[in-house]
C-alpha cells in the first residue's frame, strides 16, 4: 500500500488529491511520492476542504534537515 492509499483508507475518503512537500533550508516545495517516502523526517498533515480554498486535498509535509 502506498502513502496515498493509506491516507485514503485512514480518512475514509476516495478520490482525494494527496500532495507531498519538503520544508527545509532550501525552501518549501512539492516532490513526487516516491521521493517523499524515501526521505527521513517527521510527517505533518494538513487537510483542506472546498470551504477553505476551493479544493479538497491532503497535504503531507516532511521537514528536511539539509
């Protein structure tokens, strides 16, 4: 099971966009799922709904120590 599938099962939501980000000295940027999974770091979680910003998505972020 990949990270997106796990997030969907945990949230009980199908067809929701899952995005992956790194936050570190080089800034805050989006990465591919396989890069996110391979990196070491604590995962933080944010859920955004249509009421907040017009989309429904889950954002997972890892703080990367460069």
